[in-house]
């Protein structure tokens, strides 16, 4: 079986969780579709602002390659900003024309809350006629250890 992990990260927390989940998904051939903001902090903020204003020119070529037709399971991992995922999530979902009928798991990395973000993501995904089979909030003010991601990946394997 094949799994795709789509994630967005600015500081590395969501990437760390995505990779630790992937390490535990032994029943799946795992691929990644990462959106990673790079550079110094101010450069990351400028890129984030462009994405929030629907300017995806820096990742346009990457977005054009987004095809989930061959995957059995799709995981979306997003950070929480103001109880919503970054606008890049909306653009990714909009461009996924072949999401219908797919099983999806969503997870968020949050310092305080993430419940509203998970519901927002679920609503957007289900509007594309995919089935959200689970959601996970990795909520910690400081670092999120790799063990919690691996534990969750093992739970996915045991389904």
C-alpha cells in the first residue's frame, strides 16, 4: 500500500512529526509532498505572507506535480496559525482533483489549540468527497518529541 504525507512547515515541528509518523508506517510505501519555508526568519515570514495573499509562484512547479491517484492513504500535516491552517493548505486541496474517495488522516502541530483547525481541514477535505478517517492534534508549547509521532504512526499501521 502507498501513503502520501503532505505537510507544511516553517520552524520544523510539523516536518519532525511527519517524518516520525512515516518511520512507523511499515505497512506503507511512504512518499512526501513537503512545503518547507527556508531561509532566515524574516525570509520565512515574507514567504508565508506571499502564500497568505495567494501568491504561490515560488512553489507553482511543485504544485503542478501533485497527483494522489496512486495513493491508498493521504496524510495532511499543518501547523496552526490563529486556529486555522496556513493558506497553502487551501491551495493544495483546491488543486487535488483526484482526492475523491481517498482515505485521509489530518494532523496539526499546535502550541495552544488545534481543534478548530482540524475541523476546518476536515470540512475542506470532505467537500472534495474524501473520507477523513482520523485526526490528531500534536499540542505542546515547547518541542514535540519524535516518540509521539512514531506512536501515532504505529496506531495507523494497526488499523
